[in-house]
C-alpha cells in the first residue's frame, strides 16, 4: 500500500539506517543528528534543523515545540 508520504519516509528511514550502520550505538544524540544532516545532504533531502513549531488544539495555540528536523 502506498501512502501520501511513502517516498520521503523511505528516504528518511534509509538515511537513518545508514547512520546507524556506520556509527552503531552509544553516542550522544547530537552525534546522530549531525551525521543524519550529512546523510540528508548526500541524498538531497531538504530539511531544517532545530525548527520551532506551534502546537494547536481545535485551532487554539497551546504550545510551541522545537523539532530536531523538519523534512521536505
């Protein structure tokens, strides 16, 4: 079954798996984030780092949240 974001989801998973296969376990999160940004660049995946987003509930702004990556 093909979903709306299947193509980009597959690319993101591939990038993350590549980073994990090269680095393995045990590093701080920032190491994986930096490596994933490199992998996204190599794969021509558009992204923004440390992106701040508004959270809404029933069209009412209730919070802000920073995400590590906002992709494509």
